[in-house]
């Protein structure tokens, strides 16, 4: 029987020396070191359990010690396509091998390529099955909407590959830049134009200037931005004229009150304390102030705004662009792209996609070499 025990607070495992020290301080005879994935608001990390045998004069017992975690960054790596995306997995395998050689213990790491919290712990492994696609051990899902023979990551991969294979639409997303000469300052991404704080004041003019080409670049010049500023100030004047400070009811929980974020903004010489989490009107004022700051920065620096839109893109286009731009650092061969999507797309489909992206200025082709352009880097 296993008895769970926490011998000391969980520490960051940053080297084999750190791990070795944690093992030696755990007590007992180490038999199994297991690495399992877990996550929080910042992303995934690995936590390490040590199974030990405690021997006494007339009996012995088994315990599990939580000895530390390996964390090397948040989930932004999923978007910028760092390779390998999960270096903590590589480190865990290296250190686990070293621990095996030193202590003769078993190193158990059921998901050693990517995060998956649905893998069985060491003492649950007899309940697991092998994923039909990646072969790692998983606990079968009880969801009626998911297949039971593959892990969730492989299910997502199948779904994503089907979108590529079927060339499903993928026009979502707008990127916004402040631009002056050859200088581009990235202001952000939104799944739609409405997601930007300045959206209520620019949507009509931006939509009127869109040409509905595969790649649309809409520019707002200094005169446009000055008019936008006037509209934002008019809206702000109306909001601050009826501003009321937020007050908590007497029975509002004190522990919640301490965690409420307060923001103080200044507008036309007056200061306003905002609690955007609780007050809708405060949230509107905060959004308007941020929009005003954006246009003020553009006006003071003689910048214009560039909006980058996609029209008629599909998942096949997007996948090929991301493979060339992120995975291949902006340059690769056609044969490498064909190999990457082998089993999903045939060579003709890959070449047709590359040609389509060349025609809209997202790729250049020199012989068999494909490279991304500045437009691609602005779109993705």
C-alpha cells in the first residue's frame, strides 16, 4: 500500500545536482522517479514524484515524496513555435537517465514528448491503455464526445490535420502596427477588428477601405488618426461627466476585496480610480483611456496605423506559412514541406498552396527554395 507524504516544500529542479540533492534528502530507498505534467495559469510544468521504500526492523512500507518541479516558460511557446517546444521534457529524460544510473531506480515518464495530464501515475499504470496514434499510456476518457483509443493531443492533431486536408476556411485574426518609414511597432492581435479598444471609432472607415483581396492592408494616416482622437475624447468627456467611484457593499467579502485590482487614470488634469472588474462604466472609461493613449502615441511620433487582414485563407495556407516562417526560420525547401505534410496533402496540393501564397506576396520561390516575406511576418 502507498502512503502519500510531503517531505518538504516543492522546489524548482534546475539541474541534475538539484534533483540529486532532493532524492538524497527524501529518505528511504528510491525505487521509482516519475515525471508527470500539470498546469496553472502560466502554462504547463513537470512535477517529480519519488517512490521510496522505508525499511524498519520487522516491516517496510512504500511512500511517495513530492520533490520538485521543472518549469522553463509559459505557453507562449505554442504560438511562436519554439523547437523543441517543451525543453523541460528533454531535461527530465536526461536527468531521469542519470538518476537511473546512479540509484538503480525506474524512471517513469509516460508523456515524454508533449504535455498530457491524462496519463496514469506509476501506481495506476495497469489501468492505462496505449494511445493508438502516439503509443503513450493514457487513462481512457469517459467523455461521450471523444474517442477512447487515443489521447486528447492526438485527437486535436487529427482534427487539425483534417482542417488542413479539407482546406477549411481560416480568415480569423487582425494584426495592428504603428508604422513610420521602415519602422513597425506591433500593437497587438485580435480575432476580429472589434477586439481593439479603438474599434468603435475606426470600424466604419477601415471596413470602407478594405478591398477584400487575399491579403488586405488598410492604412490610417495622420489626418484619420486626429479625427479618431476627437471622437474618443468626446466619448470620454461624456463618461467622466457621470463618473462615480465604486463602492463595496458592507457584506462584500474582505478576502475578495483585497484581490480586486484598482487602476488610477488621468484625463484632462483629473484623476479617476477605476475598478474595471466590478463596474461596467469603469471598464468603458479604462478602454477609452487606452484607446486615447494609442492614438496619442501615434500622433506624437508621426506614425500611421496599418491593419493586416486575411481574406479567403484556409487552414492549408496558414499551416504552410507557419511551417516555413516558424519551424523553418523563414526558409526551407519544397521537398521539406511535402515531407512535413505527407499523409495529409499530396505534392500537387502542397505546390498549389505555395504558388497561391507566392501570388499574394506571402512567399517567394527560387528554384526549390521557399522563403517567407515581410507580409507573412506581419500576418502571423
